[in-house]
């Protein structure tokens, strides 16, 4: 089946530094790709949908570009804030019937002042 | 704030006991998913529905787990005979339609099996 693999954490950064979370996927068909974020004590929430190949998706200062050739869609932010501390998941929507979301293993981000 | 309402937030069961969790999807969302999230943050898909009909479910779900989404009532997930390995956060999510990938999650029901 479809799968996604992402940077293992935790990733610890000081406020104002840049972030990259790597994510790659395997699928036999054309995927729909997403980034989700989960704050402590909450359910995951959609950060943004990654649009078509070679186009950039973004939200709240985070962005990702889907590289079809490399089957990757890394998450980036130029300057992280303490409030960005959370767990980030890349996800892929399967093309089979039912089309469940397949999540990566999550990357814990800790940002300190 | 989550518009998907899950109850209870926490439940503690002994091995062999039944555990039942409920979910009210966001209004206007006919598609409902259940996921199990373990302590390592890993997600395991359990089952999904469109209205009252099952779209997909995994083998585990077919045996000890049961779920339903009756019309005009909350969706539910029940574990018939809890095992220690079932201890996890059970997340319900809803969506406007199949295939969008844009899921709206509740805060989850944390099950501890002693």
C-alpha cells in the first residue's frame, strides 16, 4: 500500500532559526499530499494541502513544494517561533475506494527562546 | 476548537472489559474516520464510513472492534474485550466528502487498559 516516511525527531531549534522536515512517499498512483500539525492535548489539524507538482502550498509561514520526480514534499519555515512547538505529520490520501489518509510517523518540533 | 466532539476524553478499563467511545462529526460531514494513535504518535487506520455505510476497515476491526454511524445518533467505536495493547488515543475525524484528505479531528478518547 501507500506509505510516507518523514524526518525522525525530535527536532530542537532556537526561535528565529529555519526548519526543514523531510517527507517522501511511495504510491503507485498520483497522490494527494498534506501536512498536518498536532499540538499537545489536541487532535491533528490540517496545516495545508500540497498542490500540484512543482507548485508551493503554504500556511502560517510554513510551505512545501511537491517534487514529483523525487517523490518528496518537504516542510519548511524560514523562522520558527516557540508557538510552533508541536508534532508535524506528512500525509497522503490513498486513491483506492474509501481513500483513507496515510500518515507519516510524525516529527516532534521543540522551539526554545 | 474542535468541532468534532468525542466522548469520553479518558476511559480506563480492565483486560477483557468492553470499551465504548462516541463521536459526533462536524455538521454536514457525512464521512467519518476512526484512527488509533499509539504513544509513539503512530497512526493506525481502523475504519471509515460514508453516512451509515462502511467504506474500508482493517482486519483487526472486523474481530474485536465494532463501529457504527447510525443516522441521527453519534458514531461509536467499541472494543468488545480490551487488551493491554489497545491502550492508545482513539481519534475520530470527519470530512465533507470521500477523497478530499481534509479531515477534521476531534481531541480523541484516551483508553488505558490495565
